[in-house]
């Protein structure tokens, strides 16, 4: 892993979670764990931070932008849609994950999959996964229907790489690298960055230095393949955005 460019964030973003890259002005949109605020953070001017309120307190985990709409993931799998009107006011709707109140499922990653034409939610901890795999659900934007197991990842080869008999992979964010067309799976609890192909077949995994990646919770890519990771403040120091330049252009 190359050394990242580090952007320190203000206290209001200490609990930064998911991010979505915005190429029009080289910024990222972000949410934070506990409050219903949408932030816009410039990557070229660290003092340029805007924010809008879209909800009250919740357990917000990730955000993605698609066709001028923002989709925010709540930890139980519910998805909140944010629409900006012409007068800059905000309207929202929420889709409820099926059986969210009955099953102990937890999600932290949300992104738009251009091959499925759906949003995808990778399980951080889902009852049906056990210790052998990590699965992902699809969400159809038009019908608002959820589909289970649109992807599954066999965890065994990841465990074997690190000399373990078994492990529980807990994704905190997932993004598609547009240059390599691979999944990059950020796992904060595991302190790993896992790379798979678009069918979920394991390709590589990297251990993350906890001194730099204190609590990585969000991931996004630029069109050139530069990787952007959001990092909660955790116990000491400010939250950060880390930019890892693509050296294989």
C-alpha cells in the first residue's frame, strides 16, 4: 500500500462514515454515524466544507450518489433517498429492509453497481452468512425491491493468506475500482483491504497499518483509479480523508 495524502477534517466530521466521490469539482459527499447531516468536502481546499440536514439521529453507515439522488444506508439495511429540489430544499423517502426488525443483520457498505443496475449492500454481519462467506443484497432503485445474495465471497482464501483456519470478514465499505473493474472491500474491524473480481472471487488482501488507518469506514475511487478512504477520529487525533494515488495509470 502506498503512503496516502492525508487531509485532516474538522471536529464536526469526527464520526465520518461513508463517502461518495463527486468529480465535477473534486470533492466528496460524506455522512457521519450519528446525525442526519450530508457533508460536501473539497479535496483541494480543506476549509471548504458544506452541510445539509436530511434527518435526525440514526445509525447512518454509507452514502452513494446516482443520477442526482443520494442514497444513505442505515445499519439495519434501510435506505434513505435524498432529493434536492430547485430551491435547495430536501425531500426524503425511506425503503425498509425486509424483516429488518426480525433478523439480526448489519450493513455498512452501499454503492451503485453498473453491471447489475442496482444498489448493492454488502453484509457486515448477516444471520445467514455464518463464517464461510460474506454475501451482498441488491436494491432496485425503480421498484424499491431487495434481492438477496447478488454476490457471495468465499472467506476461506482470505483466511489462508494470513495463516488462519477461519475468519469473519466484516466489510465497512465497498467500491468498484473503475480502472481494474474489481471490488475493493474495506474491513475496518479486520484491518484489511480485500480485492476480488466482479464475481466476488478473491484476488488479493492488504493489511492496514492502524497508525494510519485508525478506523477506516468509507471508500471511493476517482475515474483515474485514485483511492479515497475516510477515517474516523477513533481515540486520538482528527478524522481524516486519505488519498492513495493510482501508480499504474
